[in-house]
C-alpha cells in the first residue's frame, strides 16, 4: 500500500534528481526563454519541489497522515517549507550566475613579472625554468636569456613569446 509519506519522499527524490541534472547537465529543462534567467529556473523548481516533498513527508509521518484532512495538513506544511527554499535557491543561483570573476591570465601578463630561476637558464638558445607569479599564483615556465643565469637568481620577464616560455634578464 502506497502511503502519503512515500509519495512525498518520491516527490522529494525526483527533485533531487532534477537538481543533479541541472548541476551536471546545464539548463536542460529551463522554463521560459533560455536567456531569461528569471525566478523560474530549474534550480528554483528543484528547490521548491524538493522542500515540498521532504517537508511533506516529515509532516505526514509526524501527524500519521491516514485521512484526507491530515494529508492536506502535510501538503500545507510542505508548501510552507517550499516557498522559502525556492526563494533561497533563486538567490543563491542568481548570486552564482552574476558573480564577478577575474579575467583569465594571458601571456602578455607575464611581461614585467619578477621571478626566480629554478632550473639554470643557459646563454642563447637553450631553455631553463623560472617561477613567476601570474594572477597571484606561482607558475613555472621555460625561460631563455642572452646570458647564463644560475639557479636561485632573481629575474625580470622582458618578453613572452608563447604561453609557456619567456625571455628573462637577471636582476641585480
């Protein structure tokens, strides 16, 4: 026999599955215009339905929902829990979508950086390695120089011919 609690749990479980699809599959089931980004996004629907199902299941189990009147109370409890959950899902998803991020570092950002030689840089055509900071993170790149530079020497990047190599000069 199918109880009200099981029905509510299935509703909540379906919402969790839909939310997982939204997180891993993008906006597959977006309601309305795909560029709208309004309050009726998949995350909001999943939050509403999930809170409705799980809160309704809890209320159903607590009140012993065996009659239509008690099942109606469980539905009301589920709806009362679902509205703030949907609002919170809307706020969180909007904040995540509108979050500002730094620009992706480019090779031109390497020029002017200070670094340290980690593998000796030979004079002329060979490559050594230097560690510089790019976007606040340490990055190890190949380095060329006109003069040989020993390990541990501080260098200044004067050119970045590629994403993974630089031309450096030793600093005093």
